[in-house]
């Protein structure tokens, strides 16, 4: 009797699961594009990271990530690729991809979304197209301005030191002359003779 | 009796799952649709965009709850052609526990299942009082996105904010609203996230506060040592000095304290006979000439 009731429960559970799982299983990708630099400087590296999260129930197949936002006339690619392919992203998994670019000129630049295309399940032929998040507009500072703020200023300090030499040397020489004039009298004798 | 019962049960066993599997989807969907309808009855408001097919999903069911609270600020709600999903990337998890004073970041995915363009306008997040979601505790900046999503495409937007440290160890209602409109100009406001979250305090080994507490304690102990040393040494001196400080006038000439003079000077003084200062001056003048 007991066994039977358990069986009923188990079968009912199976039935429920089956009925719930009726919906088509699809992959669902969320893609984020992040710019990791605090200062965007002309001619310096900018690290751009793409992370793709699969929040669907099925694996995403042939995920292709393409970023057309960095044109070759504005940017040099210092590392990584702007077009990358992941064969498969399992459900609840995520992948990330990093590109390092160097801006060629300064000014405001609008960082736009990259495109993600994938097949939402193993046996589906349709290609889902999605877009990553947009980091938005960022100001790229001229290298000159950045350097003025953040360089160690070695050359400036050197000039400063050179300029300071006469100002320090002249009083020192004056003092040294006076000192050597009076240092000839031995102090010990003076004390005793008094 | 018993064998007959067994057969009956076995039959039931076979029939029940069959019934469930054949009409299962509809059955569960009905139950949830009922819920939504019940709420709509409660509201009894002019709701144009009633969920139809997609109403069976839990996401939209939550959305239905949310719209109850959003009623007075926006009559619009999620479009049936749009599908939204939220994912907390920082901290990773369901988003029910957020660290106080640390960056919270989430992604909102938007899928256009209709045949018209959608334009994502903005996301705004706000902390509400968990007992009464109409009571705002903190509003976060609404970030404008202005992104078009074509039919059968999807887009992701990112939003991040810092929960204030003052909210540590408190439950708060977090509401994230996604505002968008379609090509016809119908505006929608969908609650992507509407839950009570708890703000947790991350305990690090060494934060600024404790560091400076230790620095202060160290400085205080050093100060105590210095003060103690000063007090002890001055106390000892006073004991010795007290005997000497007895004013005797100039009657007793030998009673002058010469302790502070170096020995050579004392010898010098003993050797040279006492003379008046005036005479001494004359002597010095003579020697310098």
C-alpha cells in the first residue's frame, strides 16, 4: 500500500515535470561590453571586455561576437580580435573576451554595441541576433594633457634643480668663507686661557 | 478487496500521468492566468495591454504584481511582444543579497518577439520600503539608452548602482523599471526586478576605520608613556631640588650650588681668588690689549 502511494506520487511528479518541460528550450544570451579604463588617452591602451552570459535552458551554438565599433581609422588594435567565435556556450555559463585598442586621435568617441549572433539551440537553424550593452560616449584625452597631469616630470625637475643651484651655492660660499676665516683660532686653547 | 484495490490504483497510476501530460500545459497555465485575472479585478483599471499567451510565464506574473504598485505613476505596462530578463553580474547570484557600499551591476536582456521596432528608453532603479512599495527610500539615476531593437532581435543593457552603506543589514524593496516604446509610440514601463533584497555588510579583515583605530591606540599609548616618563623624572628632580631651594640670602657665600658647572670650571674657580667684577673686567681688558 505504502509502496503504491509512493509510486503514485513519483509518477505524478514525473507527469508534472513532463508537462512543465513542454516549452521549447532555447538559449538566451546576455552580452555586456565594458571599457575598463578610467582615463581614455590618445595612443594608450584601452581595455574593452565583452562578457556573454547564457541565461537560457539550452546551449548556444556558434556564437559569433563582432564589434564594428572600432574602425581602423580611429583605432589601432593592440591585442585581441574584434571578431571572435565561440562554438558553444552551455546554459548558465559565461565567456568573456578582451580586446585592447589604441585610439589614434583625441576627442569624444561613442562606444557602441557589438553584435552577437547565435543559434539558440542545437537543432535550430535560425540565427538569433543580439546586441551587447553600450558603454556610451567617452572622452579621449590628448596625450599631451594626460602627460602634463600624470608624467613623473623628470626633465622639469632637472631644470628646477639647475636653476636652484646658484641660489643655494652663493649663500653657502659666503657662509663658508666666513667660517674658514674664524675656524683658524683653536677653540680648546681659548677656553682654557680664559 | 485488496487485489481489486491494487488494480484500481494501478489503473489510476497509468491514467493520471496521461491526463496530466496531455492537458498538463494548459492546466498549469490556467491556474496562473487566473491569478493575473484576479489582480486585474482588484485593480479594475483601464488596462489595455493585457497579457495573453505569455501570461503563463513567471516573469510576467511577477510583472503583474508589480504593476499593482506602479499603477499611479504609469498606466502603461510591459508589451506582450517583449521579453525581458535580468541577470545580476556583480554580485553574481539572484540579486537578493546586495553588498552595502559596493558596486551592484546587472544586465537586462530585451527580446523583441513582435514585428515592430521597440526603442529602449531608460532604466531606473529605486529602493522602496519593503512593507509598502509606494514608499520610496532612494531613487537611482535613470540611465537613458535610446536603443532600437528590431523584430526578432535582442539587446542587452547594463545598469549599475551603489547601495549606500547606511542601508547595511536592512531589507529593502528593489524595483528596476525598464521604460520602452514601440514604433507606434505606445509607451511601456515594465518592472524587470521587483523583490525585497537584503543589503549585507561585507566584513573585510582590515578596513580604514579599524586601521586608524589601531593607529590612534598606538599613538595614545606612546603619549601615555611620554607623559609617564616626564612625570616620573620631574618628580625625582623636585625631591632633590627641594632641599636646595631654601633662600638664605647672600650671608653664606659658600652655599651656592655649583653642581651644574663642569669640573674644569670648578677647579678654575677654586684656583683663582675671588675678586670684584669690576676688577675682573679691568684685568680682561688689559689681557686683550
